[in-house]
C-alpha cells in the first residue's frame, strides 16, 4: 500500500497557492485511489485546496451492498485527528492507547495522533461488514500537535432540524447545538440529510466551508454538485441555500481558515520535511514513539519520502 497521501494529492512542500478569501464557489472532482483492496474517492486534499478550516483529508468508501474489505493494518499517524464516520455497516477501531471501539452509523470515532499513535481498522466482530463511510483527518495546530495521543468515541451526538433537512453535528456548533467532541481549532463537521426542495444553512462569516455529497446530489444556484464532488464556498457567507431534487446526504465541513501550513506525507501531518523524515525513521525502526498494537493484520511499512 502506497497511500494515503502521495504527490498525486499534494506536492511534498510547504508551498500553497495564495489563499482566496470571501464567498467563492469552486467544484472539485474526487480522485479514485486504493486503501488496501478497497477503492475510495478522495476529495481532500487537492493540490489547489489543501485544507478547509483544519479539515485536511477526506476518503469516501462505498456505498457497496455486499460490504467492503476496509481492513487496514497497524499504521502510524502524527499531527492530526482521524474522524471516522459511517453511513452503513460497522468497523472496529483499535489503537496503541488500548482503545478497542466498534463504530456504527451516526457515531463519531475521534483519534488524536499528537506526537505519535498507531491504529488499525478491523472487521466488526459481529460480522457486519462496512458498507458506506468516510474517513476524515483534521490537522492539529502547533499548540497541540506535539502532545500525547488520545481517543474519544461519541454515540450521542446533537441533532439540528431546519427547513426540510436534519443534521447530526459531530464536531463544533451548528443550528444551535454543539458536539462535545474535542476540537483544537474553531471548526464544524455536520452530516445533513436533505429532502426534496430547498434548505438554507446558517453559516459563520469567519469560517470557510465545503460540502461533500455522500449520496444523491444537490444544487447550488443551479450548479449541480454530484456525489463525491467537493464544493468549496469560501468565507464571508451568513447562509447557504441548497436545492435537492432527490433525497441527499452530504457533509458540511468548515472552520476558521487554518493559520499554519501543513506538510502532508503518507499518514503524517507536519510542517517540515525534517519532521516527516524523523517520523518515517521512527516508524521503520519501531520506536516507542508510536506505542505498540498487536493485530492479526499486517503492520504497514512507510514508503520512503520522495525527497530522501
Ligand atoms: Mn489511519
């Protein structure tokens, strides 16, 4: 396995295009890539769009009626939170902190990597395969990214109702409710289900926002946003009117534009190549930095950074 992040997604440098501000509308198509044997559609990062708030990675797997072989053996992370969100099926999260947590639709698994953690994604012991879900990463700010790792599971998330839509707020605040999940930067993550018709989402002007459609499709000012496309809306909006001609499920991801420039390589989010080199070396040398995790799945070797 060569992924997740490669130069197909972002260049291994800290250079990014000058950020645009204000209410803009951009559409990005997903890139199909493989995680183990499973094809996923990646909508973040893009070379042109590395982050939305602190959101820096999004891989959608499914929908697949027969279930997906989404097992991923022990691998490391630094400098990010992983947020796993399922629409159908079950998955077992295990990590080097000793966490062993089944995840089901509507529940949030949030792992904080900090200075280093190891985790695996394994088949549910209930023999329920995973059918549909999305793996998201959130970049940690300098303030917390070298701290100890942590893990949270949330199975009682607040819901907001508006117009002909319902929303589960898994991170931050939206529609008058707030998730109790850890957030290191001002951020929001919502799963919304739209019925047929128009809905107006209330936004915060200082946040930038993106939408990833997971099922169905919707439209913004007559422009269709197809399944697995990423629509980027910029900052400076107080509301967003979306129209659905069929029932539709999408994620609304937003936050204050991330003030630091993340450097992403493989499963690592850092700031410099030297930090990535060190993480690569520590993983390959089985340093205690990443803890230990026994798994029936094979440990995944890190690919050598391109610049080494
Ligand atoms: Mn992972």
